[in-house]
C-alpha cells in the first residue's frame, strides 16, 4: 500500500497497510492515513482500511460529520440527475460501518481506496475556493480562514495543504510538503507545485503526458460546475493521485494504459450546502479553472 496524504501531522496520518488480520470484512484493520477529512494522533480518529481494501474514515461527532454522511448517502441513493451526477466525481461510497470501541460506538464512512494497487502513489491535496468557510462559520472562523493561504487563495482560488511524490529516474526519492509549504506559495512560485508533484525536471515528456490527463479530468469537473446549481462546496478538496512507477513503465504503451495510474476525485464534504437557487458555485469554479491553467503551463 502506498502513502496517502502523509504530510499532515495532526489531522492527517501516514497511509500504510501491508498486512491484514482476522477481523471481519468491514472491521477496521489498523490505523491508516487520511484520504479525506479529519484525524488525529489518537488512533481512534485515524482513517482505517478493512479486509476488502476499503478506506474507513471516522465520522466526526458533530454537524460536520452528519453533513458529510448525508452528502454521500444522498448522492448514492438519489434518482435526481442533478444530484446523482456527483457519483462520478467522488470516491465510491460503500455505506457507514458502526463498531463498538471501548464500550463506545464509532461510525466510519466506507469509501474506495484511490491508491489501491499503486506501488508508488504520488498524492496532491488541493483545497478549492477563495472562500473556505460555510454559512455556519463564526466571524472568528471566517477571519482565520480568509487569512490562511492568501498567496494562492486570492489570485487562484485554491490552496495546497500538502503533496507527496516519488522523484528521480528510479523513483526512489520521496518528497513530502505540508501546509507550511502551501502557505509560502504565491503567484511568483506557484510552478513549484507541479515541478515537485509531476517531477518535471526528471522526465518532462512524461510530466506533460500526465498533465494532459489531469487537464482532461479537470475539464470534466469544470463542465459540471459550469452548470450545476445544486450545491455549494466550501473547504472541499480535489485529490490528485498517480502511480509514479506505473506511469513510468506505461509511458510508451498509450494513454489508455496510462489512465489506469491517474485519478482525480472530489473529497471532504463536511461543508457542503444547498446552492442559492439558480446560482453557479463560482467560488469552486474559479479554483478549477486556475488549476487547468496551471497544468496547461507544464
């Protein structure tokens, strides 16, 4: 198993699972890293994995947790095309698992593992939006959020909480950047992000191929947000994932084979709200369009 979002110290942890034990199929099989949402050093708050290879994300015990569960459930069960369409853009949902831990019931969102079968997963978390607080945020929270990542939020409409990538000709060097890196980014140095993530200096041709694939996927997200007026997404992220080893070996086998090693999904839905009637989520759309421009510059 590869690492997933390992840059987060307190809220996200290293995604490493190499062994299964004898738990039942939907029982957590040990601490995992975050694939989306919140965690802590407390292992009970860490993302887990089960014997089926599904990611189990602890549900927050507040309105944010309820909101995220409701979003997944609504998308999975809805027959409304305006809602059901989001199923293609988020990790596949496998329900909610409830387990007893030290006499207390814990709930887990069960989702697909976006790095399943990747040998050297490269991961980048991009939080979308100039505004990253929901309608229920306190004035203090609004100010705190508006002041964070201003170097990229204001000009681009996104921020970079972290990334990790395998680099070099043999893909043995691992580079991990956390939120402090993201807070230092501006219009002048934003290109560092894809230099690190796509390892442009090692193989520019492969980086360009990967960038084109990410652009194609971002174009689909852009198309969705140019028309959807169902939801507003605050503090939601796009998770970019590719397998450095698989991509390197498949470079000359055509785009169809390479597609197996590249993925983009929307994650983190604790702040999803109904959109104002007829209004497009311009806050989200700006971030996506800026990312398309960034990848196009490769």
